C-alpha cells in the first residue's frame, strides 16, 4: 500500500469515529503525530505500572525484569523509569 493510500485510510478511519470516540483518541493522535517526541508516562501511569509489578512479583507470576522487557519491546517509544 502506498503512503497516500495509508494516509487516506487513516483519514477515513478518523472520519468514521463518533464524537465520543474521537475525543478519546484525539490527544493520543496528537502525541503520535509529534514525531521525535517520546511519550512520557504520567505519574498515575507510572504508579499503576509499579503497583502491577509489585502484585506480579508477590504472586510470583512475572519478575520485574520480565515485565519491563516485555513493556519496552511492546512500547519502544515510551520512557520508563
């Protein structure tokens, strides 16, 4: 698929969103469009990740290193502490 076709597809997808769904993705879309900017987790997002890691380690399901590696692999543009 050409770049122009991909852009048209994105535009069609955006145009098909209802107002509520568009509001939900608007700010995320702006962040993605700011090329070169690395998304930084909010305090709340960092706290949620830390809490999930603690629960995971306590239950013995995943180690901190395993979770961090998977998160970094899945979300390479995020900056983790």
